[in-house]
C-alpha cells in the first residue's frame, strides 16, 4: 500500500510511504489529507488505526485495489491483512 504526499495521487508517493508486509506499521508526522492506495490483491485490506501497533479505533478499511483521500492526523498506525479479522474496532 502507498501513502501519497498530498490528497492528490499525482503528488507522488511519500519517501518511506510504501508498505509491503502484512501486519501493523506505525506512522509518524502524518498530518492532514493524503491519498492512501491499497494496491494489494484478492481479499487483502488496509485498516487505519488511531493507536500504535494496530490498536485503538479503526477509522477506515480500504479493500484491495481501492484508494481514498484520508485525514491521517488521528492515525498512528496502519495494518495490512487478509480475511475478516480486523485488529482495530471496525469503523
């Protein structure tokens, strides 16, 4: 999955904004609106979580192949996974 520099996907992917591995990934210094793209396949998803290490409240679940503008100010981690076992409480 990728996090872009701004809310516009033409702004380019942030330095360090590409995540390949399943599991939680902590974010730092992410504020405001960014385009977030889940370029995974099949039933893979990305969940945006308010806590670190895939904890807290889930704010969004992005299915494979979809991208959205998301406010990352309240987001402290993202989780990449499959199936229907979301680590944060559902949005």
